[in-house]
């Protein structure tokens, strides 16, 4: 599970174009938009083999909330 968490964190860093931590606010750099949500849905599917709802994902405010939605919460 830790390797999935690290892999998803790495993909989120690429999507958000910045280094992130679980406490990072998703819209801190203004890049959490519909494209980022779609890319994150695909990343979660790729890393976790899990489908997540795009609407629920778009409501996430922190990286930790995305990890929880992906089933990789703390």
C-alpha cells in the first residue's frame, strides 16, 4: 500500500507541477482544474486499479483527501 501511495503522490506532483505533501492544498498553485481532475482519475485507476467519481474528486481540497478517496488514506 505504501508503494501505491508513493506512486500516486509522484503522479499528483506531476499533474500539479510542484512538490507536494499530503497536507498540500490542491489549488495552492491554481492548477487544480477540470483537466487535473481527469488526469487524477486516470492516475488513481492506473496506480490503484480503482474508479473514483470525478465530482467527488473535484471537491477534494487537499492531497490527503485525494489519497483517502483512492483508498490510500493514513
